[in-house]
């Protein structure tokens, strides 16, 4: 199910000044895999193409527009978790010459457990990173070898919780209900799974892009396609 939009159009919007911790909903309907207890039915909603464009437009109207757009695109175009977005450094996205690379070389330290991986850079995301890097190079004391991609006006890096809060505020402001910082990641994985066969790949490739230890976990992230299910029953 895609995120539901409670607004028919977008008018002038203001950022919410306060940042309140998100409320965690705990489901009694759970499944267990390899010792991990995971709740069912409370997954972040998947974004449609229109909703992604809407979100990107909105964050581009706020302070630090380039940074904001990169945060959104790292989620929907690279499938990064909030922790990974916060932990991403410029050395992970640049080559030996200091230019934006063709891949994100995500380290285990910046990721969850041992889920560090190499993710090919989406062309639009690469362009935004190039623009943001040019902007960051103009700031005093910028050091490519140690700087984080996502910074704040008060700190040289941010936290995973701050990324979660940013997404929470942005989704609320554009009226997208049922979305969270994980929506972009689910969208990336779902879209990759639906299209991987067209480029000669398999779900194993999607698993590697997502950094999952098990294919079963990757499959749980994938949103079903109601239209496809309706068509297939007519074929079989």
C-alpha cells in the first residue's frame, strides 16, 4: 500500500519547530526469523512516483535545500537506512581524485551490523551529491577526508534520530499519512525487486543492494502489486 495523501494540493507550509520523539506502535502479531522477533502489519508505506516528486519539491523550498534533497534521494534512490544516511561520509561517495564516484562504498561502521555494501549511484542522486559537494567546499574548514555528507547548522554531523525526525516532519507537512524514514528504503527495495529481472538480475541482487543478511528479510520489504495479482489469476 502506498502512502495516503491527506492533501489535494500543497499550499504554503511551515516547518514544525518542535521535534517530538515518534511513537512506536507494537503489534501483537509477530513472526520470528533466525532469533529476531519482527512485527507484522506495521511496515512503513511505499511511496508512489508522484509522492516522491512532491516530497522532493517541498524539501527544496526549505532551508538547506540541496542537503534535504540528498537526504530524500539517499533513502528512495539508494535505499539507505536513517543510521546510514547520518553516518555517510564524503570518502564513501568519492574516488581517489575527490570526485563523486560511481558507487556508494558504505562501511559496516556506518551501517547496521555487518551490512556494509557497495551501491551503484543513481544518476540523479549523483548530480545532487556533486552539487552538494561543491557547496560544502565553500564552507570554512571543510575537509573531504573526514566530513560527513549530512550536516546541520550547528554540527558537523547528525544522528539517526535526527534523520527520523526530519522525515516525520516532512511527511506530515506534505500530508503523507503512514510514511516514515523507512518508506524511502521500502520504496527502493520494492521498485528494485519489480524491475531487477528486466536487467538480467535476481532477488539476490536486490538483497545485496539492501544489505540484508537473508533473502527472506528482503522479501518481507517488498510491497505486493494488486494489479499484477489480478492479471496473473486470469493467465493461470
